[in-house]
C-alpha cells in the first residue's frame, strides 16, 4: 500500500495517476472539503475511476489522522505543500511545509514505512553556481534574503535528511516551475490562465521549468530503482519568461509578448508593494517577491537526473498538452 499526500495539487495528482496506471494500490490523504479538480481532470483524461474508499480524510498537521493514514503503508509520496510568496503567510508556510513534513517523517519512522519520496523545490537549492549553473551540490550560504517559502522547503528537506540518517530510504526531488494541469488559476497554472487571452508585456528574467508528468515518472521510477542518494533537480528546460509566454500564447493562438517591462519600473512597483505589505494590506495577488523572481536570471542543472537515463519532455510539448486540458475543462 502506498500513501500519497498533496494529491489535490499539480504534482501530487500526477504522481497519483502515474501510480494508478501502474496498478499500484494507492491511498489518498485528503483534507475535509478539499477541491478535487486536479485529480478529476487527470482521471477524465486518463479514463481512470478512483473508488471513494481510496480516500482517507486527514491532514499532515494532524498527527493522529496522519498516523491512521500511514498505518499499513510501505511507501509514502509526500507532495502536500503550501506555495506562497506573500510575506504575511510566513507562519503558515513554516507550519505546513516544515512542521507538516516533520509529522510525515515521524509517522513513517513510527509505522515501519520503508520508502519516502519528498517533493521539494528549486527554492531549497543553494545559491552558489557551479560552472554557471545551480546544482544539487550548490552551497546554501545564508538564510538572509530568502523567501519564507524557500526557507520552509529548505528546513523541510532537513527533516527528510534526518529520517534518512535514522534509516528511512528517501528520494528527494527539486522540481523547477511546474507545467501541468491542476486547479486552474492556482499555483503555476496561473501562468496558463493569465496567458489565455494574450500577453503584451514580459519581464526579463528566466527560470527552470518541468513537466508535471516528468516529475511523477521520475518519482515512481526513482522509488522503484532506489535512487536514494542525495537529491535530484528536475528541470526540463531553462527558459526566459519571454520564451515561455510566447510558447503559451502561441498555443492559444493569442497575442504574443513583445514589450519588455523595464526593470526600473518594476522596482518602483516593488517598493510600492513592500509599503502595502508592511501595513499588511493586500494589493492584487502580486507580491514584491514575485517581482524579484520575475527579473532573476537563473540556470539550473539537470545533469544528475539525465545521468540516470531519464529523458525530459520538451516544454513546448508540455505547454501544448496543458493548454488543451485547460480548453477542455469543465470546472
């Protein structure tokens, strides 16, 4: 029996479907009243029906319900997480991502789970490039300047590494920005939704992107083949935001981005947002940290994953499939 946490999110739902396709007996930890859009979208697309008995109600912040869900399982895929770059969410991020992961780790150790797959993030990778790229071996030099989300994932990883020292076999993956279906408008699906009607402007930054299906495939294969040493950056391609938005808008047949937003103008907007954040006044869904990320030039290495023989999906192909799922949505 395998337990999946975070199955209502982009990555967790894809891991769940990958396991079910392989005939794995999966148990799904789900919070009361949770939106199942991400799961239902993939089930329709894959012609899979999940019996209600596969779901177990609980929460990673509730050790009792978590203990009940894990009991009898030999493997756990821990994808449950909170993603936010709003400084006001710092406490919630630490509780969900760090304490929640510690609870999962403890429940695994106490119930004889043999393998744990933890879905981390590039946000938990060190900041010192090696040959121009950030890698699994890049040094984490300081907590200063890091977002609350980054810190929460960093310290969650340390909990998983603690479990590794205590004898639990653990696979840690660090995906880039995820391209895939989910609850539309939330997390990285907001990039698809916001581009549907075209986009004229773009920031000058870049980032690493990866197909949600690739993450699921890598995790399931990694658990089977016991890739338990270190951690793995999962990056399909490093792209500029202009290239990314161009690929998405082209898939919609919408207006492509042509005008770069000057960094100076963005910095002015950032200062304004920081002022409102200091007063704890929400202003749009954008934060000053979002602006920093949009202008950051970063390149991640995927060599370690490729050395395992893993082949990543071209991001253009990932975008086309995700756009088609969005066009055919019923929610």
